[in-house]
C-alpha cells in the first residue's frame, strides 16, 4: 500500500523533477544533478501532505 494519496502537490511544486503516472501518483523524472535540483526535491518533500516522499542517496 502506498502512503501517497495522489494530491499532486509534489509534481506541481517541482515539475522538472517529478511527473505523474496515469493514476496521479508521482514519478521521478531525473536524478538530482545540481544544488537547484536538490532544493526543488526538498520543496516537493516538504509540501507532501501525506509525508510519502523522501530523498535518499543513489545506489551505485
């Protein structure tokens, strides 16, 4: 079960990083490659009313 309820606030806040699938759930569009991307991702995490998003280091 997903914590996301599909409010869309994350992809409305950071549309260049987060899109949505056919059901309205977030889809990450790209890795964070700059300080601006990190700040935009942090903003998306903050606005999520369900606290369903987090930022984690890439595996690799």
